[in-house]
C-alpha cells in the first residue's frame, strides 16, 4: 500500500535498551526486523476506517461513549495533523488524531485518540507519533494542546495537569493535561472545554 504524502520514515531496527530485540529478531531475516521501518504520513480519508479499527482494537469497548468524543461529534479532525504509521508492507502500526476545541474563549488542540497496535507497542512508535505531530501543530500556528490521559505516560513529552480546565463530565480532572507549543500558552487559560464552533 502506498502512503500518501509521507511525513518521514523512522527506522526502529536499532531497538532501545528498554526493549531489546528478541533473539529470533537478532538472527536477521525475521518479519519483525524487516518491518521495523515505519513511514509516518498524514491521514487521508481512505485511512479512516482502518484507523477506527485500530482504535477499536486498542481501546476498551464503548470508547465513543467517553466525554471527549462529545467534543468531536460533527467536527472534523484538524487537517494535516492526524498521522498514520505504516510498515513497509503498508500495515498500520499506529495512528494519532487531533480535534480543535475551545477552552473558555481560547482555541486549543485536543490530542487523541493515539494508539499503537498491541504487537508494536513499546518500540517508541507512540512517542514518535506524539512528538512529530506536536511539531506539525506548532508549525501550523497552534499555541496549546490538551488531552485526557495518563500523566505517567504523557509527562515524558512535557504534558502537565491543567488546573481550571473543565472537560465535559464525567472526566477525572487529574487526567486533564496540557502542553505549551509556545511559551506559557496555558498561563491564565481556564474554563469549560467546548466543541469547536468556528466552522
Ligand atoms: C499509549 C500508547 C499509544 C503508547 O504507545 P507505544 O508505542 O507503546 O509507546 P512508546 O513505545 O512510545 O513508549 C513506551 C513507554 O511508555 C510506557 N507507557 C505506555 N502506556 C503507558 C501508560 N498508560 N501509562 C504509563 N506509561 C505508559 C511504557 O511502559 C513504556 O515505558 P518505558 O519507555 O519506560 O519502557 C500505546 O500503548 C497504546 O496504544 N495503548 C492503548 C491505547 C491508549 O491507551 N492510548 C492512549 C490514550 S489516548
């Protein structure tokens, strides 16, 4: 499968110390080793249902009942920020999407969902998708990003708990995290997170 508009390719064939290659992979010629080169590309409409299937696989059933999905209803993801990661055979290894939201009277990006196929987790692909899309978001002129997620994971990218930013209930406030794309972007920003209304 050809990846439209590739953003860049990343070679995972040099595993991290925390995730050493198993012996069978080190022997060479294994499928895992050969497919460790991932290409990140902007998501296209043709990717939509495959990404949905990946999210269904990676998240608990009923994910669309989460309050964050009410902020996505009838709103398109942000153009050019949602990414897919495919191996050389075109198999989808991970994906990330972003939606625009309002926080009080201010604009922000809502990161997520982000997911990596269970067979590819722990190889750095999630981190790569997050870090690269944050750079793209900065290039697009966005100032701030928020998400609802696990602080122990997202803190490594610089996300911190947001005080006074209210997601639609029920959301655990401890999981509402923010990231500055420009210095002090979240300073003084508070209020309810609402669905994008700028068309
Ligand atoms: C969360 C997810 C996207 C991370 O992708 P990944 O490619 O496995 O992540 P990376 O390889 O970049 O990072 C792996 C590291 O993150 C840690 N990690 C992964 N999920 C974590 C979590 N929920 N909380 C804390 N740490 C977490 C791993 O333990 C590992 O730690 P290490 O670097 O110390 O070994 C992936 O595990 C996934 O798809 N999970 C299911 C869906 C989900 O929960 N999505 C996020 C919510 S929107």
